[in-house]
């Protein structure tokens, strides 16, 4: 411990906690205080972690499903006991409002327990062969087996739950995992891995590394059988290029669009868009970033949206009344500030917000924007929402489908034909009808298309990706 009490985090490799150097100070973005010191894992640490996972993978695979489920339930029970302390660590480390940190911990319990349930439901299927003369008299099955070693890389914005989405399905599927914590928020990930260690997870099943040094080597190492990454589209493309023939799951960026049609409940849509654009300080890949509003309800929607945004309380993340905390650091807030200033210079107007104080950025509503502006076509990852009007839906659908991203989209309408037109027309990973792009629960088949990713998250679907099919044929 330091004089200030900030812990020195340790790696977990083969069941042993290991110190490392150099260390990086992790700073509370609201208070400016050091909350932890994280080691920079070396290539030797990576080699040891992969050796431990490789040695353990047969043991994980041999563990019956009910035992893997029991282990995960024990982790979930420990999490329930430590929930408040973990939420505070998350809030201090990331600047996330404490109410959101607590909600993330609750969701993480769901993720772990859903994974436990799926551990005893891994199914194969019969392959019918009697449709051809060659197949007559034969019986075939597709069975699912663990891939072996999973590499998990997680981001800072939902550090605890997204790490749960790597570790819990990997174990449920019968795999060992090497997890690289996000450099900006490693402390809360260490708290998660402590839960697995304290629950009696055997050595080598879960291994934890830190820093940026080991990432490229981790995804290229031949001992890794599957790479699961959540983060930016830029890094996702690099991982895809470097991972060779091994399979990957990539949960990447988005520029969340929500459509408000002429027949929508304008008050409900405005309230939800206001809160879901600013929640987590906009640091979510499905945050409401762009709202397309039918011209007949545009003025009413905009008035209500701005009024709702102005009610949001911005301040100390540890204050239970705070709605919007800080961004992850001051550099992130300065980038958002720059993008907004750039949009305003190009003709946009800020109806509220637009000011920065250190790592905090005021919730901002922009109008008079164009699709070519970065605040529209790229991922802002900050508390900024743009509002545009439209007359006809078809050009809106075409524009959304032509964008580089394709994660979640929301549409508010009372018309089933309009809803189904959106379903058929929009090239996105998920469409939320009468909700915003932000809606997600942890059992969903969550994922995107185009530059928003490959594969699906959610325990059942992650387990499907983290297992491989084997055909078995009987000549009878």
C-alpha cells in the first residue's frame, strides 16, 4: 500500500498473484486522487499466463457442466456480498455516477448467473441423413466442445460487466481464459477476478494481465483459440487482421440513431432520448447519439428533449443524486469539446451544454447538423446528442444502412407496418421498437454488423461462439 492507501494491483497467473513493474497510477477523474497502481504486464507474464491457461484447459473441459454452474453461482453469491464496495471502486476509477455503477454490478450478477444456467444447457443437434441414398442407415450428430483458451480484452466504459461477459461464458463453455484489463479501469476488473479466486476457481482457469504491452502478442499467440474483444472499431480491425485463422468475437463502436416518427409518443421518446444520450456521460457504444425526428413533431420533441436534458444533475460521481459524472479522463473530455466546437464552426448550434470543466462535459444538444460532421457520422463517446428532422422515412433508412456502423437503432412508432419496414430496411445488429438504441439486457443476442462488429454477446450466444462443432457419424 502507498501512504495514501492506494492499492498496488497484482496479476493472476496460474492461480498465483504476481506483482509487476513499471506501474501506472490510476487517477479518480473527479477528485484527481490516485486510487490504484496497476502494473504493466510483460511478455514474460503473458507467456506464463498462456502456459497456465494451456495447462488448465483440459481440466476446465473435463469439469461437468453442473460443477461449472455451481462455481459461477458461488461467484455470483460473493458478488452480492461485495456489491456496494465494488460499485464505489468503479465510480472512483471511472467517474461513473454511483447509481450507474450500482446498476452495472446488478447486471453483472445477472450475467454470471445466466452463464451458470447456460453451462448446463450446451446442446448439439441431430443431422438428418436419410434424405439421400448415401446417408440411409446412418446417424449423425453435431456436438459442441470447448475451444480451449480464450483471450479476453475489455474496455473501460463498462469494465465490470463486460469482463463478466468474457470470463463467465468462457468458463461456462469449459474454457480457460486470459483476460487483459482496460488500462484506464483495471482496479474494478481486479476485484472481479478476486471473486473468482475466492470462489475456489482452480489455478489457470482465469488469468489476469494489465497494460498495453501484451495486447498485440496475446491476440497473435498460437496458444489462443478464440479472441473476444470489446472496444473501438479501429482496434477491432487490427485484431481481426492479426488473429489469423482463429475465430474472433468483436463488439465494436456505434453512433446510435433513434427515429421518432410522426405517430410516436413524443413525451416518452424525448424523455428516453434525453436520459439515454447522457447516461454514463455518453460513454456507451449504443448511447443515443443521433435522433431523427419527423418534421410534424420536431418542434414539440426538441422542446421536451432540451427541457429534460436540463434537469439532469451533473456533479460528483459518488453523490447518489448525480445523473452524469465525468468522462474517463480529461483527454476524453477535451476531445468531445473539440468535436462540438468543430461542429459549431461548421454551422451547428448548441441548444444547451457545450462547456467543459476538467474531465466533465456538460450534456449537450446540437441541431443544424449534417451527416458529414464527426458528431454525427463518427462515435462521439460523450454526453452529446444531435437532432435532425426528416419528411420521408425511406431516405432515413437508406442513410442509416449506408453508415459505417451498424449496432443498435431505435424507432418510436405506433404503426406495425412502419416498424416492419424498419426491420426489413435497416442494416443493424439490433432494432429496438418504441425504445432507444441504448436498450440492452444481458441475455440478448447483442452485437453489430459492418464496422460495429462480428459475433454476438450474451451468455448463450457467447458460449456458442466459444465452442466448436464436431460431427459424429454412426454407420448402423
